[in-house]
């Protein structure tokens, strides 16, 4: 009940009510899929489908209709009625914005004929006409069971006295279902017409219902849920991708909603300049730095002459369009940069084609500013996340455009809140990049290794000082006390990309992003640093971290590292004679130390040292042992004492990059042995493409209080509750709280190091240490290079998109609307 209670409270307090538009719609909005032009129309009645939906489900609505288009009878008519924001319903206690609409369908359908009801979170795999034509006998409702009304075939005439507009507004949904059962009006249909999540069977399922709200692949309400994986997510994503490729939209410039055509430009208010001009000037300057002074198009209501002066551009390079002009298919105005305001006044269902039209007219970049003033008559939600999701979805349809979004949310008793995002393609193919260097060797190696693989021009920025000092510097900067400490040397001009690994560098990266007005995109690595949230940044995490999934999160087996071929070759030349003379293999033993769940004590260290020294002696080789920052002094001493006189012992120290022989030992080694608790050391060992042996550390004898607390939180986050129908309940209460803690990276799941070791062994690049060190040839390991390619594809390598200046409505249109 936590989510629902918070919604109700925020409604009464005023903030949050307009995350849903006002309930002021008096009829459904119909989408008609007419018979295809190349077939003889069927004489069967139209298949009437009533879709319960809300603004947050705009991606689901589109995928639902497209799923029907894929499988429908081309000779038949399909009428899809969108039920959203209907007047007269009290929605504050509803978990979704359409809970009781289904019971008004008999009246909405004129109390005659049949109708199918569907929730928006469903997709058809077979023609819904098969469901529509099923024999009903003396029943008024068919569904998979008498307590599940999420997919129904309804006899509207038979159900009209019991389910109608009045009863739907004034009676609880469970009471209406109970009345149906008592009147013996319910009948069963095949369960394949409502396969819920994991129930999907490719041979039996006719419809997939993504009923577990917190695993819906399109993530409609990120403020309310922490989304997990869904077993059928690939099917939904494929259907949305097909709709994108076909250029399919529910409404278009040629056929907008009636709400759009009713709006007059002269009745619209000119938005204030708050949160707009400075951001627009920044975008214009960024584009100019890449391609020279840009042509600009302003879509809004302000006079362009004054705006040109404010933006510092020549008035001859700034043309104006009114928002309603976007529906004019003959208008072909195009510009390098399109600047937009005033969209908040238009209906939410028109927003996808409006944004498509804007992106189609931009040769390089679009900046959209939205002012949310919580007016009751608004027909689009006053929710910053909804606006981000709209522009992110449009950006995927135009992957070669750069976009920026500024959302200004009005506050009653304090200054307005400004939200900023940037997305799409970066303006440069070789973006200016900062690499944040941390005192922790593993974090630094990951960030530097990825920067090398990306091969973008980059500067290293040292994150100096202790963690408390860094937190103090960030807090002081937050309240306007200036920059000092680790932030002192970080100044404009800000980079286009920041690469950071670990918790502390990530805090600095987010500070840079705020100061760049979100123009800087982040690549965040590691367990604690890699949270993306609702943004177009990129997170890189390892599979064995067991973290919640995210569309912008890239999972790898090992983290990136700086032990790449060119660095190793350079190190080999810099330090050619590190190992003792020997006829056998040169062996490097990389030693980690204590972690939250593993321990390296003196006894274990001495045992490892003696065993490896014996094996090296048997092979007639030379041994070098390198400890790390986490190796406790007692373990290091025991390890040193266990080695032979000829072995090299290299204790950890604060080396500079120029003086650190670490890569030299890796480059010259023939065999590498590494303790198994550190994925960073394993990554560096495997990157050498030499035989790697894993020496696993034993678990800690006693796990600390923080680890025990984290384990409990993770269990609660992953413990689902079920309702009487056997469906998972929406994530709420303790489960939601714990899931949000994990999502925020405050407490984390245990790293599954055994899964990592097994993955490396199965890939043939590592073996567990045994009684003999032998050489073999592992297969090439190029995960960092593949990761760099995936990041380039997300940030700079765009696929073919519509020509700049072409009307977005020229794409395939499959629906006529009324």
C-alpha cells in the first residue's frame, strides 16, 4: 500500500496530482485499422477492443496496437478504443489510472454487440478476432478465470444492467466482479489468451500480459518502482523495434487527435525564459564549435527578433514556426538546431509525432524546454520523468540526432526546480573526454583501460584527497561556497564525456554533469558507481555483481583494464629484466587481500607462497610476487618469508604511472597466478592473453554487521508477494524500500566470485590452481574492445534516420484515427 498511500497524500497536498492529466475526457479515442487495400473487405462485424490505459503507458499503447497490426485479418476492420482520463472517476485510490474503466464498456459500446477488454500492458501474438468470435452461449463475460478481468470478451447488451457507466464510477471493482459471479454470467476461455510473464509458452500463448508492474520492459513509472528482469521482455522489445522500423505512430501530423486540432496558437501562453535561454545558448555554442555558426529554427510563441538577440545569433539565421505548424505536411523548414517550447499545452497522445516532426527538421540537434505549472486543464502529465521518456523514445527513432531537454517545474513557496537531460548522438565522433583517476588502483585501471579502448581524445583528472575531504568539497559547492580540494582544478570548458569508476569518482562525475547543464554524458563503471537512473548515461557492471537490470547498463564478464596490448608492449620495453634468470617459465603472482567476504591471513598467504614457489622451482622458472593495497602487512610478511631466495617480492607502494613496474611484470610473464577475490586483477591477468591460474581466497570467518544487513535487504528486495490469482503483487512497502536501497547502491548484493571464476574457466582463459603450473594458449580475450564498440554505438555511431527536413509523417502510417 505504500505507493498508493504516497500518491493519495501527494494529491491532497497538491504536488504530484498532475503526474496524471486531469480526468476530463468524456469519450474514448478510437483508432481504426481498416481492411488492407489489396484484399476484399470482410462482411464480419468490426473487432471492437477497449484498451484501459494512462499517459505513463504511451510506449505500451503503441506496442499493443502494433502487435495487432502484425497478426490481424487484413480483410477485417478493427476498432481500438483508448480509455484514458475519463471524466467522473475517482482515481486517487487506483493503483493504475484505468482500474474501473473496463466496467463502463457496455455503455461506452452503446449497450450492443461484443467488445474485448485489454490492459495496456499486453501484446497479441494471434489475431484478436479469434477471441472476438468465440461462442459465448448464455454468458456475459469470458475470461481465463472468474477473478481476472484483465482480458475479457464482453456481451455488452447482456452486461449493461450490471456493468455500466454509473456502477463503474461508484462501485468497487471487486464488488462488480462478485456480482458477475453471483449472476452466473462468467465463462472460461483458454489460458493462452492471458499468459502472464513467465507463463508465456511459444506453442500455447496467444497474448502476453506483462502483469508484474515492476518488471515491465518499457519501465513506465521509474519513480514508483525499481524494475527487474522479465522473462518475456525480448518479445516486447522486438515488437517496439518493429514499430520503430515501420515508422508507426498511433496519431500523426495528418491525423492528430481532436484535442490537437482544437488548440489555437493565439490562445496559448508564451512560456517564461526561465531555464531556457542559457541552455539554448550552450547548445548553439556546442554545435558552432563542431560545424561553424548554425542555422536555427524556433518553434514557439516568442517573437524571434528578441530571442535572436538573447541567444547571440544573427536574426537572419533564426526562423520561427508555431507549434501548430508542425501538422502542416507541406512545411519543410529545416535547421541545424531546432529550439522548442510550448509543447506542454498539447495532448499527450500527440507528443510522439510532434517530437518526431521536430527531430526530422533538425539536421544536428534539438533543444526542448517544458514548463510545468500544474494547470488542471493540462492534457499531458506534469511529470518530468514522463517528458524524459517521451524524448528518449523519439531519440531512438532518430538515432543520429542530438537532443537536450529542460523541464522547469513550478513550485509554490520556493524557486522553480529545473531538470536537465541530454541524449542521442554526441555532437562529435571524437568527443572530448575526461578520465577521473582515483587513488584506488582498480578504479584507475578500469577507467584508463576503457578510455584507451575508446580511443577518444582524453585528459586525466586526478581525484585528490580523502573521501571525507571530497564529500566536504561537494557539499560546499552544492550550497554555493565555491570549489576547493578535489574540485579546484575542474573547470569549464566542460567535456562531452566523463569516464569514472567507483563511488567517489562517480560523485565528482555527477557534479561535472550538473555544472555542464547536463551536456556532459557519463560512463560509469563499477558496483557502487554505475547507477544510471533515468538518464542517457552508460553504466558498465559485471554480471557477477547481480545488480538490477537497466536499459543503459552494459554487463561484462570482467571490468575493463589498462593492461591492453600497446601498454603491455611499452612496459616490456621500459622494464626488460625484471625476473630472475631461469630456463623455465616466468611466473607473476598477483596478490590481493581482504574483502567483505574473503580473507587473506598470514597462514593462507604463507601456504600460497610455498605452493607456488615449489611449482615454479619444479618447472625451473622464475617467480615475481606483487602485493596490493589490500594485502595486510602480516600476510605480506608471511608471503615474503615463504619465498625462495631468487624470487622477486614487490610490495605495494604509491608509485607514479611512470615508475610503477606492475605492467612490466605482467608483460614479461609467461604464466600469471592471481588471487580470486579481485575482478580488477583478474581482468588485467586475462588481458595479457597468457595462461592464468586462479588462487581462490577462503571466505571471511565472520561476516560484519554491514554485510549481514546488506544480505537481508537484498533478500527483501527479491522477495515477491502474490495475490489470490497467483500474480506477483506490485512492488510496495518493504520490498520497494529495500529494492530502492539496492538500486541507489547504498547496500549491494554479494559479488558471486565463484560464478566469475566458472565463466573464465568455461571461456578457456583461466584455470584453478592445482599441483602443477603448465603453459597453454588461451583464446583471444577482447572484451574491453567489444565494450568500447557497444559504447560507441550508443553515443556516437548512429543508424540511418529520416532525411533532415523531411516530414515525420512521411513514414508508414497504419492507423486511421477518430
